[in-house]
C-alpha cells in the first residue's frame, strides 16, 4: 500500500497547506493517476470541507473523513462531549479501501505526533500501527527548533519512517526570519533528518497554481513515489 502521513509538531503548523500543495501538484502533473485523501479524524469544521471545495476527489465528506466530532478539541475530549468513544475502525477500513482503489493515499494527521487520537493512543501510535511513512511539518516561528527535536525524538521512539521535515512560513515575515527562527542547517544537524524544503507564505492558500508551484520546489522524491514526481 502506498501512503504518506502528513504530520506536524502541533496544531496550526501547516499540515493542511502541505497536503493541499501536494494535491494541487498531483492535479497538475499526475492527473492520469488516482489520488486518495484521508483525514482519519476531524474535530470541528475545516480540512475535509476545504479539500472537497478545492479538489474533485470523487469522495464524500464521510469518505474523506470517516470519524468526525463537532467540537474543535482533541478527539477523545470531543467524543466524550457527544457521549461517544473514539472508534478508529471506520478510518482504518477507509484507508485500506483507498489503498486498493488509488495509486497513492495522502493521510493528514491532527495536531502534533504526540496529540491524542484516543485516551490511550497518539498520532505517532497511529502512524506506527498503520505503517505509514511520515513527513513532519514545522512552522517557522519561535520555539520551532525545540518542537522539531521533540517530535523527531517521538518518531524515533515509535520507529517511524520519517522521510523529512518541511518548514512552513505561516506568517508574512516568517521567510525573512527563517535563519533566526528555524535555521534549516541547525534543524537537520540536531534531528539528523533532511529538510525537504520551505513552503512560502500564501496570501491566498486556495490558489492551486501557487500551491502546485510550491510543492514542485520540495524534495519530492522523498515525499511521493518516484513514478509520480516531475523532475
């Protein structure tokens, strides 16, 4: 099964931006292949609605996101508010189905690798159980270095296949402060993980041409199967 988990160091780091950039790239250069997209768990409105709005995926909201809770909180807490428990079986079954139907499956995580999926399971646990290779998104901001080191350590603890780090400029001034806030060379030295590129700040994060162009600047051979990326 060919899949990839887009993870991050925390919430609002740029997982959705990277996922959309890779989807936009796929739409432009790999249209003859079928892409599957999965948000296993979502709390509150957001990613699944955006994916359906921007891309023709032939997937319903429930197929994009099999496990959904109304409150924008950690899944076990959001589930408890609805007098439910988190059941990952629908998400796993959907992932298996997409793997059978599609050439590649993008799975977008939630929060950081240490964020709870259930009362006893984190995103890192899910990646290990599903045997998903991981790309880690790190936002260019104060604290990025420590958060990256901690999340990489967690990935190693779970023996995850960490493909690399993508830095995300989530604010207009992030790129010019890159070397002060998240210097790529230092991050790579401290984590011993390659930096796969930097996503720029997007004034319009729904501009598919800009998203696709940004994806093409990344080290795509470490992100997607070689047959799908354009040199």
